[in-house]
């Protein structure tokens, strides 16, 4: 196992892309310092072009850094023994579409060093984990994008790696598929594995991540535990009413017939509203405390 140090450690990681014939330069990543601890689900977030895929490819050795260092399990990322402890799903996987799902995973199982005596059972278990057990004999050319994505997750985890790196794993999935991938990631965490994934789907990241980092234009904007980055303080209340909207420090957000949604600034104003509605015979349909979300943090950091 990985021991007590970081599973992934990036120090001053920098990547510059050069144009055709060396003309022109664009900064893909600018001095990124980041670490991922054992057993964590870590989300690398950012808009398109932020540097997420560049970061993952540098970790995997698919790109060469201009400056900086990548260490995995405390060792250089170029160490072959380290690479055997990884699982990876690229953002846009392309697989041999004439193979069936079972043949595809068996092929990858051989590449991953899974003994022949174990491979069939491992392949079937992997297909079941991603909801494709009934498609084991179907050629991949007949798979939807979401099914290909789930099969990619299966190949990334079937050799039981200690570190799983997923580039946009929810991309192209319907709500059920996204839920299945989220559950898989949480299963990996419960098994003590480390998951490092990129995403722009903030809701999924907020539901499953222990820590996140936000990139924009190759620069780190924020990083840390969600509980430290996002305040749990109630910022205001949204209240759904039926009846006349009383006077007070309220902001009318929407109306439909005699039903209204209002924004209430604080607890004292909420108490006053509830008492007024009780006294005048109106109805309070719901009260929703609004706290900061990962989306709020993301938009603030990107705007900055």
C-alpha cells in the first residue's frame, strides 16, 4: 500500500504548449502545487481549457512537463512499479469496436497482468459493477457513449489499483449512469483506494469529494476540504407562500397565481414573516435555508 505520505504530489508543475514550428506559446499549467492523500476522493475542477486534462496527462507521463515534479506513492512517476498501481480512464476513450465487452476486458486484463485463471471471473465481476453484465457478448460498436464510458470505468478498476485516475468520468452519462459511477467511486473509497478525477459537473463533485481543487487558465484558484472552502452559514432563506405577500424586508423572486417565492434575509425577518402569515391566515408552503454551494465557490473563483 501507499504508506502515510501523499499518493499524488505535484511540485511546481508547469506545461507550455508551443504552436506550429515553435511559433506562439500558450500556458497549459502554471506552477501547480497539489497533493492527494491516501483513501481520498479528490476532485479537480475547472471550465474547459482550465488545465485539468493536462494535469492528469502529466501525472500519467503522457505529456512531459517543462518544469516541476510528479511523485506517486512517494516515488518518481516514471517508475514502472508505480504505474502498475494505477487505473486510468481518459476523457474520450476509444476502444476496438469489433470486440465484445467481455473480450475487451479480457484483453485489458492481460495487459494488467491478471492471471489467466482469475481473468474470466474478474471480467464478469467488473461488468456487473458497472451495470453491463447483460451486454457482455455485445460488440462495442453497438454501445452508446454512456455504455462505452461505463466500460472504460470497468477497465480502470478491474485490476484493483490503489490509485484510480478518471478524466471526466460522468461525461455522456444519463442520471442513472452518473449515479452508478458515483456509487462506484464511493465503493473504491470504502475499500481504501484513492480516486483522483476531473470534472465540470459540480453537483457530482460536491456529493462525493473529500477535497477539491479549482483550476482556471492553468492556475490553481482554490484547494482544500469542502468543509473548509464552503461556509455552512445560512446566507438567506427562500420561502414559498400562498396568499398575500406581507410587507417587510422581503424580495419577491417569482409568483404563480396566489403562490409566491420570496427571499428572506435573516432569521429575525423569517420569524416575523411566519408570525404575520399565521395571523393573517396565509400559508407557508416551504422554507429553504440557502447556504454556499460548490457552484457558488467555483463561480467566485473563476470570476476572480
